[in-house]
C-alpha cells in the first residue's frame, strides 16, 4: 500500500472515530436533557396524582372495579387451583381480561388529569398523558402471587387511558406497585406518564448550541482534510510531472547535442581529408538537429507563453481556413501519409468566431499526433466538417493509429502527459494540452472516441456565428 493510501486510511479512520464520539456525546446529552426536561412539573404532577388516589388504584374508583370482579371469585379460584391447575390458569386469564376491559370502559382519567394541570396553573393544551397497567395478580396466602395480567410498556394492551405515544421511560411521572401481605388479596402495578407537546423539538432546541458547535467542527475538519489532501496530491503530482519533464527534456536536448558534436567532429575530419561528400552529410545532420533543438526550445517557451487572455476572436470562414491548414499538412506529409479534408457543401459559407492562430495550432497538433505516432503501413488522417444544427457544426479529426490506452484517456490532456504507447517517441507531451486549452478558451466542446488498434476520433462542437 502506498504512503498516501496509508495516510488516507488513517485520516478517514480517525475521522470516523471522531464522528462516533461526537454522536455518543450528543446522544448522552440528549438523554440527560430528556430526564431533566419538565423535572419540576413532573414532581408536582406526581404529588397531585398520588394524593388523588390515596386508598385507591389507577384512578378514583379503580379499586372498586377490581374488587367487584375479583373478590367473588376467590373461593372458585382456590378450588380450581387445587383440582384443575390448567383450568385455574385459564380462569385467571379470563378474569384479567374482564378487569382490564372494565377499567378501560369506566376510565375517565382525562378529567382528573386536566384538573391536576389546571390546579398547578399549567397550560392544558401543552400536556399529554397515559395511564398504564403493568401487572395485576392475586394471592391466596399473601406470599405467592398468580398473574391475571402482565405486559411491558411496548404492549398497547396495558393502556387504560390516554395516548400510547406518551408511554416512554423518560415520561414516567409516577410508578406505583401496591400489595397487601394478607390472604385473598391482590397486587397491582401501574404508571402515569406525562409529556409536553413538541417535547423532542424543545429538547433539540435546548441542545442546539452543542449540535451547532459539533456539526460546525466536523464540517471544518472535513473541509481542512479535503483541502490538505487535495493540495498534497496536487503537489505530489506536480513534483512527479516536473521530475518526469526534467528527465525527458534533458534526454531530448542531449540527443541532438550529442549528434551535433559527433557531426562536427566528423566534419573536421572530412575537411582535413577533403572528403567533401562526407562533409555535406555532416552539415545536413547538424542542420536537422539544430532545427530539432530550435523546435524543442520553442515548445518549452510556448508553455509559459500560452495566454488564453491574449486570444483575438474574429469572424472567419472556417472551411477556408481549414483548407489552408490541411494543405500545409498534406505538403509536409506527402510522401509518408494521407491527409484528407471533407466538408458538407453548405458549411463552406458558414462563419465562426475564433482566434486564427489558435485554430491553426489546434488542428495542426491533432493532425500531427494522428500521423507522428501512427505505426500503420498506410497512415491516414481524415478531417470532416459536419453541419449539426442551425446553431452549431462539428469538426471530426480521425486517424487509423493504435488508439489511446484506457489508462491514459483521463489524463491525456494534462501538461507534459504522454501516453504509455508513445513514450519512446520524441515530444514534450504538450500537443493535446494546447488542444484542450484552446477548446476551453473558445468555449467549444471536445469529445474523444478511441478504438484499440483502429484509431482515434476527436470531435469539436463549434457554435455558428450569425
């Protein structure tokens, strides 16, 4: 694994841990706020409620309902307990359901709860409640209890009155369990829940500063991490490109210089021996290599001299200018390749705004690339001018070379970038860089389509001038 991958993995892991810690902190604060929310009001409601049911269960009259159903059945239940345990359990369940139905039917706790809220001078419209029966059991000896009814807070069957949505641990106001350590008695466990409308919203507002600070810190950390990583990757890439460019340029410059030095040495020897034919050959070599050096220097200078702001946009007949550019290429490559220009008849009179020098550079670079790195027996580049719509036309430049490798396509337009398949050839990797930037300066659209061992097609979409 590369160094940058390791650093990214460590940074991302640390960030995830930080996020989890922040979430844990916020969750803990939220739970604390839930417990503290309405703490004073709950204490007052608890006191008032428990005072209202002294010597009673659930609500005033609740104990009487339970006794009216349960007490007459004690003897029958005791007999079944000894004689038929299975029927005893079924009878308990039936009695429990009967009591539950009757308690719900006769419950009028809403009036009692509203009276409590009103007496405490609280706003009736802001509070909701739930009266919940957890367990009901009986005993024959005051020691062993047999369940008639038992549920947990997730079961809606235990709701006697009120809103089941209020049945949450944080909303408990009063939890009461009543037992009598005597024969033929009962056990009952029940709770009163109360909450304020928009409770979650109020709690969130209470911890909003913490949420805001926490989320802001995370956003800042993510932003700084992104900026740092992006700058680091960019700098690393620039360093690699600079090193590669320096090595490549050094090699490119040394090759013609070495050739010139050898040619000069041979020229001296030929002149001393009066071998004029060999001398002329050496002069030709020196001339060619000098031209090559001049071209390399010009290319290097063009990198710093390329200024998109200096573009001079004027209206031109596109096909006429293309014909001149292609004619120059045809003359240059006459013995080595075929360069063809095709255009639809009605494109001849179409005007386009562009910088003439930049268009020449763009077309020449694409044609040169299509031929210079072409290993086909019969090299060919075809330039087509196509009418797309009343608002635009397209220039297609296609070759019959070996195409562009998949791994190179995403970065082929970068400065000093050269494809893997052509690195043995001369050049600085600037041709397609200029093409991309010229298209961008003119706000045209550039599309690339390449086929392995079949060639590459560059398509440029250009608006038509009115």
